[in-house]
C-alpha cells in the first residue's frame, strides 16, 4: 500500500510538472523570442493570440526607433495573483488575469509594457513621471488598437501638470514632437539610458525649460 501511495504521489508530481510545461509556449520570429506563460486556466485563446501578435508587431518597431540593442528574448506571464494592470522587470511582463478578463480590448497594455523593456534605463537618473510618460507616448505612437480600448490622450485641464505622468505627460510629449522639435523624445530617452539626463537637456534642445514649454503647451495644446 505504501509503495502504491508513493507511486501515486510521484505520478501526481510528474503530471503537475507536465502541466506547467504545457502552460509555456515559446514563439520565435524575426530574431525575437517570446516565452508565454499563464496560470490562468480560463485565459481566452484568442486573447492570448492577440497578446503574442501585438508583441511581434510593436516590439521590433520600438527597438528600431529607440534602442536597437534591447534584449531579444522577452517573457509574458498572465498571473491570477497579480492585482495591478501589468508590471515589467528584467525582461518579463506580468499581466493581471483580472484586468485581462475585464478589459480584453486593452491589447496595447503590451505596447506600454514592452516599451519599458526597450527603455532599459537601469540606474536611471530621471524622474518616474518621465519614464512613464515616454512609455505612454510610445503607446500613443505605436499602439495597434488604442481606439478599440477607448484609450486616447486626455484633454488638457487646468489642474494638469507634466509631472502627472502617463497619458497627460504623453500628450505633452506628442505636442513637443509636433510643435517644438521632432525627435526630441528619442533624444531624451537615449540620455536616460546612457545616464546623461539632467533637466537642462530641455533647454539645450529647445531653448526653454520644462515649465516654459508647459506654459506654451497650455496656450495651444493641439496635437
């Protein structure tokens, strides 16, 4: 009986290990590799396909535009335990299964998160609002289906500031690209990656500091 019980336990462990292996899919395309894992049994197969498709559509474009030396192997993990929207660290993007279920149309959460991989600032000397603003600017510029997700740059309000981060900052950056200096965000992004960024870079690139640029933006915020 004890021998049978031991064999049963081993069989269960082997079965569980096999199931874990089956939960991982490795996709290679155009020099990039995506490892896809999920502990969410109810993940819609079509949503999974869209997450993978979006990665291979946007990541090479982001790499070409901002950081050709970015890593070539990325991991996606849909996690039932994660309570946020998504988070990125060490080349791995963790997506909340709850968010995916409630917002299956928000496919460009992929674009924002993999931009963080491309950014690769390491010991960044830049502020957090700048990092997140650049990531949302990348989503605005390279997103594959922002409209269906009802995601857009917000209308400017009196209480807004460039330090609000995310879409508010992204709107400011989109305006800069159009009305002040095309390519400025790419330059600032590069300075963050090589750790030369200081607030003086805005003056060097435009002749005005951030507060002066924001004042101009408030006067005419059309993008």
